[in-house]
C-alpha cells in the first residue's frame, strides 16, 4: 500500500536534482505544496498533482530519465486513488 508520504519523498528527491531544469523543480515544489495542504481532500490533492505532473512531464527540456521518474510518481498516485476507491 503506497502512501502520500512516499510520493512526497520522490517528488522532493526530484526537486533537489540539479539535472532537472529550474522551472520543472519549481513546479515540483508547487506540487509538493499542494499535496501538503490540510484543508483539501486527498482526492482533490491527488487529482491536482496528476494534472500538474502531466504538464511537467511534457516539458521538452527534461531528460528522458526524469520524465520516466515523473510517470512513475503518477502511477503511484493512481495506485493510491485506486486503493481509496476500494
């Protein structure tokens, strides 16, 4: 069972990677902020994160490896959503 904390850890790792373009790191930090909000339901936070990560993954300046890492985070979030629906 995957938890939001694991997703946050992966996003923080990506946001600290100097090979990731500055604008993408800033977007990742914004997504981390969204996931840490306490006044929003988990479902809304997760949907917002997926949408923002999708935008980030389309940045032409990121390395293919980084893009795959972002897709892996999206997969983890989708797994969390599927578990919540059960």
